[in-house]
C-alpha cells in the first residue's frame, strides 16, 4: 500500500509541475528570445528524461506509434509552448492555458469516434459546457459575438497554435492507446522536440541572447522538472491509483489558472473563474459519461 501511495504522490507532483509550466515558460521567454528559451528548456528536459529512463529501443516499436504519435507529440509541444511564448501579455497567457485544457473533453470525443469508449448522451452536455466555459474566458459578454472575434484577433497566431495543439494532444492520447502496445518512446520524442526547436531557432534567424546566471538556473530547473514529471507520470500510471490521478487531471484548468495568477501576478475577472469552472465541469461530465469498451 505504501508503494502505491508513493507512486500516486509522484503522479500528483507531475500534475502540479504541468500546471505551473505555462506561467514559468512565459517568464523565461520574456527574458530571452522565445524559441531559444524553449529549445534550451527542452534540451534539459530531454537530457533529464533520457538520464532517468535511458534511450528507448525504437527499432522494436510499432512504426505507427513511433512516427505517427511521435509527430503529434512533437508538434503539440512546439505549438503549445510557442503560443505561450508569443502571447502579448499575462492575460493572454491565461486564455491560452484555457484553450489548451480543451484537450480532456476533446480526447473523450475522439476516443468515442475511435470506438475506444462507450458513452451516454450527457457527454454532449459536458462538451458544450467546456466550449461555453472557454467562450466566457475569452469574452465575458458571451452574447456579443463581435467582441469575441475582436479578442481573438488581438493574437490570432498564438490562439490558433494553442487550439491546434489541444487537438493534436487529443489525437496523441487516442492513437497512443491504439498503437503503442505497451511501448514508451517519450525520451525519444523529447529529444526530437529539442532538436526541432533548435532547428526552428536557427532557420528563423532569431538572435541568440545569452541568458544571465539566474536565468540559466531557471532554465535548467524548469527543463529538468518537465523531464521528471513525464518520467514520474508513466510510473504513477503503472503503480499508483490511476482513478485518482485521471480525476486530478480534470482539475488542471483550475490548478493551472491559480498557479499562473500567483506566478504572473495577473488579476482575472470573475467571468474568468466562471469559465474555468465550466471547462473543468464539462471535462468531468465527459469523463463520467463514458466507459472503456471491452
């Protein structure tokens, strides 16, 4: 029992790290060139997770999982983190974080289409609530459609990246279940992500800004914690209380919002919290309305 509790706590710590990721990445990318910051962070993430897990035996893995799911993983990480890096202010970071957390209900919907889950009609209600919550976060005056588009047009690239990323991560989750066959190529995916970010940095001719000593510390710590979180998450799903861990992931919109507000010193309106709760509630309803097919 103690061993199970230990792995469950490791899984919960991973969720806490991921909830803090959005705000921490934003602070780092404000100090040095955005893509350079992401490349440095993920270089240390890759080194950390490779050190903890070793390099996977990719020759033994199903090709659809390795290259198909791997593409979803790499593109998601790049698009989501780039959307955070290119946000214009801390209020936009909160909106981007909420767009990202559409992935739980999207994953449920995609899993239903992939015939991995059986469902009840209430899953539709949950998905609608999640979308409604996001719309309230973007525009509290939800009936004013013109204001909704005005907000989105303030940074269409960042918001589009975040939405595409949420869809890609949902696809990664569904297809990994279908094609992974028990394999775990996460260390390899991280290495490819880091290499891709360095490639984007050099191709875009982005200036190389040498980080300060304190910023180096933040980069190393953030990158290492990301690697540790992914490593611990895989262990916790195998040996921890999976039901508790999966339930905890559905509260990540609220937890991430709290962490972002504390770290970025943002002051959202009441409507933001209403929308955040609706996104969370919608995701939970989607989860409760489904069951795995046997």
